[in-house]
């Protein structure tokens, strides 16, 4: 008579497969109940991001030119995502207008979607300046989340570019942070410019992505320092949008129709 093996290693593999299957079923169930919970429209918004700090003491002589001292900087603590983390986010790029993009701003519509199995807090406020306390000397904490567009060439030549828009939130301002349950999303509409780009016209694609920071702003006399810690929910990748990119401006194209 044959006897089936029931070794601890075999049982562990079976349990692991069952756990993964259960997680997939739970995630699929959450996505079936997906819904939009907020729309953030930045198309006509000039974001305010400057933060105040105490001025540097000055030993200026009256009537003579004088420049005060100061300092500033940002430190980012790095890390890596944990595949066992039940939190996950994805950024779907649903629309790009126009799809013939240049160095000018173009319209992008994102969906910031909770693709994980646990709720997650995300910032939804456009103005970092609004979150600073009334005292310019008081440190404060805030979340920042950048919604990215990543451009990559679809032909043989390697070509890359990136642009983004940031949202902010503080626990001191309830309206600036939203808790996304699994399957829920925030729609964000914004005008984006590429900060880096290819040097030649290319056929390309744009894909949505994000980075997420937990920050502490520390003002000091004459300057300030921001301590940022990366927040690492797992990333979910969505399909890209096909575009054509030219490293020029719309005005230049209109004045010279021969240019690509």
C-alpha cells in the first residue's frame, strides 16, 4: 500500500499555496466592490508649497549691501517594500491629453487605488503651505505623495522621462488625509510637465507610478531641514498609455510645421 508523504516541508508548501490563493481571492473580492471616494481637480490650481522659517540674524551696516546667512536641506531614509505587507497602492493613468506631448504641460488623469488588503491613509491636499503651524519656528509632520508619469520609448532606442504632481496631508487637518479601504480610489486631475526627457522625438508610453514620504519639517534660524522616510506599500502596475513625444514646445511646432 502506498502512503502519501506528510512531511513538515510538504505541509508548509501546501499551506503557503493556500494562503496565497486566499489573498488573491480577497483582493479580487475587494476590487469587485471598488468605488471612487474623492476627486482632486488640480487643472486650474497653483499649488502653494513654500514653508516659513525664522530669519537669520543680520550684522548689516545701515546703507551697505548685506546678505543674511541660511541653510536648508532634505534627508531621505531609504528602505524596501515587504511582500507580506497587506498594504498596496497602484496608480492607473486613465487619460492623457493630448497624446502628442511636448515640453509643455499636458493633462493627466490618475486613479490612486488601494489594491491591497488593508486600509491605507493617503494625502489629498494640494497646498503644503496650508499645513504649516502659525509659528514659523514650530516643527511639524506631514505626508507627501507624488503621482508620477514615467515615459519610456517603445522602439529600439532607450529613452526615459519623468514628471509628477504632489499631494500633501497632515494629521492636524482631517480634510487633508483620506483613508482608502481596499478597492477604493481617489481620482486626481492635473497638468504635468516632464522634468527629464529624451533628446529626440520618439514613440513612447506613459505609465503611472508613485512615491510616498512621511516628513518632518524642522525650521531653524536662517533655514530649515526636512527629514523624510519612505513609505513602502507594495506597488501594483497598471497598463501604459501610448504617446508620441517631441522635445520642443507647442509654439515652436506651430511656427515651423516641418518640425516633428
